[in-house]
C-alpha cells in the first residue's frame, strides 16, 4: 500500500497542503495523512499515525523532503525507521526525478539534498537574526505582542469565577505557563 504524508507549518498555507494532497493522490497514494504543524514540533501525530499503519512492503510518499523532516539527521532517522519496517520512502519533487530509498544512489542523493536544504534553512535563520538585530538597533523591532498580558484582567476574572488554569488557557488560546505568570 502507498501512504502519503503532507505537511505545512501553518494554517495559512492551506493551498500548499491541498497541492501536496493532490500530487500524492495523483501518484497513487491510497491513504494520505495531512497536518498543519511545524516540523520542529516534538510530535507530529499524523506522521506517527502513518508510520504506525505501515506494514512490510508498504511505501511512504512525500512531495519534498522538507515536508517530512526538520534536518538531515531527522530525515536519515526516518528513512531508517521506514526501512526497519521493511518499507520504502519515495520523494516526488526532486527536480523531476523520483527518489526512493530502495536503491543506494537515491539514498545518497536524498542525503545530499537534505544537507543542502538544512544549510539553506540555517542561512535563512542567520539572515533573519541579523535583520532582527538591525531592526532592534534602529528601534523598529518590538517583538510579538504579549497575548497573555493583554488579557490579564480576563485571566484573573476567570480564575476568580472558579476556572482551572488549564480551562483558562484553552479558553483564551494561550499556554498554561502564561496563565501562571499572570496569576503570580
């Protein structure tokens, strides 16, 4: 069976997620696991679900390696996990080439391309940090707005009304730690 996995980092990337699902369907995926979650998240429930359902002889298909893994090491670990189940990984968008882990050449290419992608990501983060530092020096960078502090009156009122910290956090869509900080 061919399983597909599609991922975007944010809900705003809905068109990208739909495009991935369309490409996976068009390449024969019987079941597609899709989620909108950052690759840096500690758990990716749909990826875990896909891996749990895979049996020997199955294939996991993704459109690009960065949709699957957050780093070269992460990608290679996932490849080994998939191979350990007796399954294969196929990546569609590799300059018109399909890479699959069933042969050594594709595995070498996948490792090299993942390393380049990780390098590009690191460079982008470096440029971003430089831009933020310059904006701070120029007095233009304020950071993100403090969501919990803006709602501190509401947090205290809900706590006084008997809501638990977890309920307040869920209700206001903020973290439990933010609620604790306001109540401190």
